[in-house]
C-alpha cells in the first residue's frame, strides 16, 4: 500500500492530514512553490541566530502558556 503525500506549503492542512501523518498513513513533502524554500530557510536562520544569542523564543526554548518563564534547554 502506498502512502498518501501531504504537501507542506502555503496551504492549510486539514485535521485528517495531520492525523494521517501522526498515524503513519501519510508522508510529508515540501511544496515546489517558488520562494517557499527561501522563506523556510529565512525562518530557520532567524531561529538559529536567536538561539545563539540566548534570546527567549516562545515555545522553542521556553515553555508554553503559564510555563513561559521556564527555560527549556
């Protein structure tokens, strides 16, 4: 049986797509949309720079919600 492919791009995913990925019934692939890869790389570089600076990044190196003050290594 071949797996469904859920494409990561600028379109929103349906909950069914997320469940299929989580349950191993689908695989993820990146869209070939022009400029998408550059946008993802730009976001990743922002995270890397912020991480190196020690700046808190909500949900990346901090907790969520009430745990926001907790540092996550």
